[in-house]
């Protein structure tokens, strides 16, 4: 993966604007992301089985998600901040090893506390994966930041989509012990991430992460902070809503339409597949037309469909869920790149913060929505969440993407 870079000025290469596009590195990052999120998707995919086997309440189901996502979210900003200043290429395979241990534990645990521990270990593996791999994808982008981020992110979305299908084929029919088969994916991910860590280590001299870290958007520190808060609120609205799907969509379909677990998993796969497609298109479109426009369309534009979802039949539930997944997913790559441009020289920290917010809001949302489902029923949750995309109106408070 050699590149001709000796004559490039450090600031230019650090910004990624004069360095070449290394698509095989970006694709390797996307493959690793696919495996990472595929493994993570196993957990919510077997919630109905765990709920039945251990007599769990919806609140306990939400606590499993909360444990995983808090361990993932709380560590990510610190990992990103530290490695922006002190790169640690070895963290990539080490984190995946932690994921391997967690998924093997999940196959053989016999109690609710042990499930929480296994979920926490998988979350710790994720906390090292996202900031580091997101940075590598950006460094290999050749200045096409939206393309790199969306390609990286779509790998994760594809993994999230295929996870429930594989769980339905491998785990649901044969039992919890067959979760161990997903350890093979984790072992393969360790090899992929070892290769990426070697490329990263060999290019540290080229990509001076802090060089050229001067802001060029002309915004004051207070304005940048305010914009980051607005972006965080948009992430909140997006991932609280997404939590209603990733943790409870199968329960919603089973309760409202009397579907089997396998059929509900197929609908979840279609939703997550639409999420993957929306993510892929969101980044390159943001490179062309501006990230603020993509954020407007993605979050506020999905509101009419979320508001209609709780009141339609099974066919239109499937159709609307795919439309919602496609539109809503296009925002995240644009939000991350927008934030990285607001705070240059802190690529890993910003990736860690926003991936951390994604997991944190998703985990808190899953726990809170599970508690509401226990009290008011699962259909109430979808009626309440349908208003969350209206937070998209806050996009008007963001500075123009042309200015950053």
C-alpha cells in the first residue's frame, strides 16, 4: 500500500487534501466495520430468545443494550483524544480481541449479570475500533472525506443488517451456544485490523495528525461549540429513534401483527439494509452539495414517514420502515465530517465523541424505551418516538458547510 508522498508538505498530507486516495485501505476499514457491527448486531437479534430463556422484562432488555452502548460510548472520546496525540496502531487488533472474548462469553453465559458482562466486553472492543479506524479511513481519503466516511460507515450498517439474518439462521433455531460461531468473524477481524495497523504505523510519518490543524472556517470558538451542541442534539434525535428499531422492532411486529420471530427478523434486515444504502449515498452527496443540506433532508425530511408509521398495516409498515431507514441514515457521515471540519486536527477525538454519542444515546434510549414499553406497551413507544425527527429543525442553527 505504498504511496508517493515524500514531496508532499506535512500540512497538506495531514489534511488529506494532497495525499492520494487509497481505496483498498478504505475498503479494508469498511470490511472491519462490517464484521465489528455484525457481531454487535447478534446481541439485539437474540433478545427474544434471551427474554424467553431468562424471563427478562423489557427494562432488563434495555439494560443489556445500555451496558453495551455505555461501555462503547464512554471510552471512545478518550481513546480518540489520546490517540490523536499519541497514535497507538496496536489498539485495533487488541480491541477486536476483547470483542472475541465477549462474544464467546455470550454463547455460554447462564445468568443476567453474566450477559451484562459479556455485553460490556463487546462494547469495550467497539470503543477502540471506531475512532482509530475512522481516522485511518480519513487519512486514506485523498481529500474525499465524505466518500471515505460513508464507505467506512456503510460497512458497519451492512454488518448490522446481516447480523439479524445470520442470528435467525444460526442461533434462533439451534440455541444460545451457537453464538460462538460468530467468534470466527471476530478472529478474522483481528487479522484485518492487524494489517490496517501495519499500514497505519508505516504512514505515521506521512500523516502528521496534528500538522496543519488550523481552522479555516473563520468561526469563533463559541460559535464552533454551539454548532457541536446542535450536531449532538441531532444525533440524539436520530439515535433515540433508531433505538426503537434496533432493540424493539421485532417485538413491535410480533405483538401488533402476530409475526414469527424469523419473519420479524426479516423485516429488521430490510430496515437495516435500507440504513446501509442511505449511509453509502449520504457521504458522497454531502461532498457535492454540502453537508448541511444532507442533514436537513435526512433528519427533518423523515418526519412525515415516522409520524405515519404507527398507524399503518403490515405492508406499509415494511415500506415505511425502509424509507425511514434510508433517509435517516444519510445524516451520520455528514454530521461526523461536518464536526471534524469544525475542529481540525482532532479527527480521532471527534469520531470518538460522535460514535460515542451514537452508542450512548442509543443505549439510554433503549433502556428508557424498554421501561416505557413495560408500562404503556410497545405500540406507545412508536407513537412517542415518531415526533423525534422534528428536532431536525435545529439544522437551521448550523453554519453553512461551504464555510468550513
